[in-house]
């Protein structure tokens, strides 16, 4: 019975994807190795660092700790699907303008956590922003810039 | 990770029949937030994974005065954390969820998966035991109810047959004269508790004496630890600092905590005393405020 491939159909960055996967394939492996979307990072692989954060049905989740088959029928957005073509998302723009970047390894995960937050809560308080990126580790401890950039993005998205 | 065969049943009935077919070689997965960590290290190597994340009719949170709170097994931690029903009728669960792991884990992990994992360091089992909750379990021969307290058998071992599925957590209405609290020792918010505690204190409406108390400690034994001998010291009395200290000391002698990088056995014993006191005092305060 083992090794049988499963049909998997889901929306990835706005496009319908249809493929076959082994049941044990993690969403992170599918994204990076099969689909070559390497913006989602492989960090700790044990649900501790948040570098692999993607959005599933608009919510932040860890691609390293989800079986790929579980996103069947769902909507997945990775860092590659955040910008609108050449135009950066306000979160990305704010991070660039504010220098909210150190080595960059955790950045895509931070953007994805921030995106999920702003989808749910358009006017987050500073505390709510901190809570939303609580599961994203930055080894350079560049948290303040991230928090400020997300605040700026929220304001920009409200047209302020 | 080892290979496994995979089934994704759509109904409870179908899930049970798949589990019965694979005869004990199957493992139920829902969010997989605890399970996948073990599977990636090959500490858990199921032949068959029965994924119930897509089973219909198990994702709900409802409340009625008569029946109390009913939480479907597939309710995510985030759903519980944010539910207006929970905030109104059992706020301790929302407070607990706020400290349970991080957003990403809470968004995908489910309450059913958490309580069935049987980790003695987990928060929900302790709170459910303090609240005198029951688990509804479905199997090939129908349903049965088991008290949360009786569900935990040993480290990662629970009272669940290979062909059974936990479907619902039933939390009785918290009495008007009772207060409930939960807290844990964390190096960082969202950590597993190095030691944790949950308590429900019920006060006599006129005398203010402790009518009933249920205290549960986490990560100090192979299962959630019900501090019965500590409770005995408090029942029937007007709880004060001296009694709490005595109750805490009893628990610190009775527990059998692990010793690891997060804390030595001695340290955990002392923290069992501290957290029993702190959390029971918090539950007491809440009970007093409600009067």
C-alpha cells in the first residue's frame, strides 16, 4: 500500500496546480524541491523558527509541519505570490524603505506572517503586530524594524 | 520520514471503518503539529496515516447553559482563542490558547489532536481536567464518554482504542461561584510549560469557604498530575496564604518530574509548589470577583 501517489489540487499564488505527491511529502518540500519556489525558507524544520511560513486560506502556517496532501482544495500563497507583478506589496515596500532587513533569511516568513495579520486585522496595534510575528525568529534580532515596517504598511494600505 | 499509506476519510463513520481495517497499524492525524515532529525524527513510524482534517461535522464551538461548552475535535487552537463563545463562557481557555505555541501552530493544530497526543507538558489536558471536562469518543460500537482525568494513561498514551476517534470535548458550565485559572513557567511566551498549573476553585456563596477545588499540574509526571492531596487541605476552609503554602508543599513532594535542559527535577518540584500556589490564588480571586 505504501508509496502510492496522491492526487493533489490546490491554488498556489493564484494559479490552479494539479500534481501527484507522496503522502509523506511536506508542503515545504513540495514548494521548494518540486515547484522550485525557494523563497519559502527551510529553517529549523521542527516548528520553531517560522522561516517556512506561508499563507493557507489567508492564515499563517508552517510549511515544514504540514503534509502537502493537506492543502488539497485550499489556497496557498508563498512569498512569490505576494507582489503584484513588478509592484511590491505594501509590506515589502515598507520593509525595503525602512531597512527592515538584516541577513534576509527570515524576511519571507516575516512578510507572510504580516500579510496574514493584515488580511484579518487592517489596523493592528503594536502588540498585535508583535504577537503576529511571535513565531518568526530573526537571528539578527531585527524585530523592531520589522514591527515598525508592518505598522507603516498597515497605514499605507489604509491610504494614510 | 518513513513512508506510510494515507487515507483522508470524509465522515466519522468512514474514519472509524478505515481505522478498523488497518487494525492498530494506523495513526490518526489532524493538524499534525505534534505528530509530524515525532515522525520526522522517526520516533513515530505509522504504517497508515488516517487524516481526519477533512472530516465533516467536527469543527464547531457551541454553548448552552444546560449542556455547557461543546468543542468539536477539529476546532483549531486559533478558533478557540478567538471564539466569542469561549471568551464569554470559558475565558480561561482563550487565555490558555494565547500562551499555546505560536500563531502558525495554532492556525493549523486542533484541540482534538492536542488532547489525544498525551503530552504531560501540554496545557489543554490540564485545563480540561480542572474544568471536569469529558471527551466524547466514537468507535465501531457507538460512542462513549470518558472523563478527561481518566483519559491519560502514561507518557503519550491515552485511553483510545486503535479504531476509536475522539470527536468532542464537553466542558460543563462553570458554576457562578467558581473561578478558573491557568498559567505556566515559560522562558518565552508560547513555550511548553517547564511546569504548568490549572485550577478551578468553587466558593461557598455565603461563607466564602472553599467548597470544591480541582488542581492539575503539567510536566511533573508521565501524565497530567491531579494534586488531590493538596486539594484536600483547601476544601472546607477559607483559603489563605498559609494553606496555599501547605498545599504547594504537598504537591512538590508528590510529583515525579523529569530532569532536562529546561529544569532539574528539584527545580521543577519547587516550581510545582510555586505554580500550584500562584494559579490557585488566581482562580480564588476570580471566584471572589464573581460573587
